[in-house]
C-alpha cells in the first residue's frame, strides 16, 4: 500500500479509532521493511505463555518490542535488562492500544554482526585458498594405534571424549595436549598444540574438541591461525567443537567434522563389541573355508589313490595278461594243427579212394603240406616276435630294471615309499635301495619347493 495513494481516500472521511489504528498498522507494515535496530534492553518481562515483552532504548528514545515464543526458543542465551542487542524487526502498531512497537524476528547480542561478517570474510578467503577442498582432506585411519586430544584439561568435553573412548575401545592409548579453548590467547595456544603434536608424531589422529557456547566463546576456532595450523598438519584432524548446530572455520578446514566431542570420539574409535563380533564372523568363515579345503583334498586323495597302481601290481597284472595271451596262442595253434591234420587225413582218404588222380593228388598234397609248413613257420615266427616284444616291455616295467639304470627307491623308517620331500623332516633317517644293495641316510637339508 502506497502512503500517497491512501491519504486522499481518508482525508475527507471520518474514521473510528479502530479504523485509524488498523490503517496506521497497514501503512507501517507495508511501507517499512524489516530493519536491524540496535539498543539496550529495558523492562524485560517473560510471560507464562513464553512471549517476551521489553523496551529497546538508547540515550534519546525508546520503543516497545515483542518477541513471541515460537521465535525466542532458538535463542541459546539469556537476555537481561541493560544488555546491548541487535534486532531484526518489523515496525508495526498494536491496534487495541495504539502502541507503536517492533515485532522481533531475530535477536542477537550487539557486536555479533561484526563477528558474523568477519566469519564470512575469513571463510570465503580460506575457501578460495583451497583449504576446504575435499581432495585435500587426509583419510582418517580405521584402526589408530594412538590418538591425541587437543582441548582444555578441565572441561566436560574432555571427560565426554575419554568416557566414550573407554566405553568403546578401552585399550586405545590417548595423549592429551592441554590448551586454552577460550580467550585472547586461545587461538595461538591451539595452533601451538597442533604443531607440537606434529613434531612429536606420536599419534595417528588428533581430536580438537570443546563444549558448546556462544559465538564469542567459540571464536578461537574461527581464527585464521588455527585454520592454517589444521591445514598444515600432517596428522589427520577431527574437529568436534560445540553442539551439532555450531559451525566454526575449524570444522570446514578439518579432515572430518564431528557434531559433538562425543561424536568425534565415536568416529575415531571402534566399539570393541563390534570388533569382537567381526572377528568371530571372520573366524567362522576361515574355519569353514579350511574345513572345505580339507574335505576337498581328502576327496582328491581318495580319487588319486584309486587311480594309483603299485608297479609290482602292474607287473603281475601284465604277467597274467601275457600268460592268458600265451594260452590263447597255444590253443589256437593246436586247433590249427588239428584242423589241418584232419584236412590232411581227409585228403589222404580221398587220395586213396581216387587212384586215378593219385599222382595229381599226391602232388597237391605235397604242395599243401609245404604251404602249411611255410604258413605255420611264418605264424610261429610272428607270434615269437610278439612274445619277445611283450617280454621286452615287461622287462622295462620291472622295478629292478629301473634300478639298474641308476635310479633308486627311498623308504621311510616305516618302509613307506617317499614320493615328496614334504614327507621328510630334517634329522629323519631314510633307507635307499639300489639295483644292488641298499643304504641308510640322515636328512640334513630339505628343499620343499
């Protein structure tokens, strides 16, 4: 609503008080934007409804203010009369009484605006310098051997960290680097503690922690000195400063941010119960895997044992096969002789019966007899050669023949044949059999490759 456009419409109209106050309220709210106003709190009253009513004054004037409960619940400090504050407020009018007042949206202590401005400038500067770049963050070790805690030695934050570490991983050693965490000298103290921890190089990870507080209380962690010390640290750093809603420059520069000091302790430690469960599961997996490999090896050994034939058994088997073939040869030979004999007898009868063709039959008989002799001679010669060949092969398979070529057979003290150097142990006695004679020896060196 524009003030100039409203005035001509109401100048010639008689208004009620309610209409006047309503019009004034609309003019103020629609023509005056949200403003930041600075002043001193006076006459502060906190009603059971949760609303705060007070006056904001300076040396020359004052104005009524109201801060409703749904907005003041986010203020983590206690306002008091005489405090200098800065308000972001809407200029309005309380119609029932016609009181000019400010409806407060945000209230902060005076000077915080400069702190926030300084915070944003340093944050932008360090971000441009690459100190917030995730690529530059150092990984946090999963199982640190020793951790360091940089904080004040008499704080609840340190007690929370130590209690959490003791509960989760009591065997984890902790080194405390005492330092100031609040005040003018605290930033330099914190930076010196980080440098000292890096010089001593006795920790795998560092925790910088402090309990919650106002922005002024946490300001040491917004100093450039601390940010540069964190960025230059060769040891990974976890920052657990303030509450979960508190953010400092140190949070952005650190390798990992924790919402609270307790959260930082949880991030750097492993719960021993989880580790025990994990180790138990690994043990079960390894046990099952080893048992499976053993069972598989046993099955393979059974299969190989069925395939393995002792040379003596093979020789006996081939000897039986040779005897069988020899019997078949003799039977076939006798059968052929008998068959040819009967044929010869038949020829003789036919020859005797046929005197006219006696000469021819006699000649044919002689030819057949010669052919028979030649065939039998050739057949017997072939069978003899085959027999010699089989005998030569059988001789080659004879272990005694193998030994005669320079080989030997090694036996353990239990007369078991040694086939693998893994069956032997240093200092063990063995027996070695040669083609002629045997000997005993002691094992002095083994090559199991």
